[in-house]
């Protein structure tokens, strides 16, 4: 299946979830915000939110550094 991720086309296997996407992007353990088709996906629902062909996602990563 194909999704739009931050404006770029990305191919994922059928049945992939938001959690799978985060893992593929090597963002596991980071503070990220995910918007799917204009709706924010709560972190608690990443594993249970299946992606579908044509979904549009925006992923934002927090890069705050502690001193």
C-alpha cells in the first residue's frame, strides 16, 4: 500500500500500523506526534491504528535537548 508521509509517497506492507511506521522510521522511544488524515493519533493507539492505502500522515519529532 502507498501512503503520503509529510508530503512524500511511502510504500508500506498491507496491515501496517502507526507503530510499525514509527519503528520503520527509527523513531521508537522518541517524542513524536502523528496526524492521520487530519486527526491526531493518541500514542496509546499507535499499535491499534491500522493504516490504509492513500492515508495522509504527518509525523513531527521533538528534538529538545536537556542541558
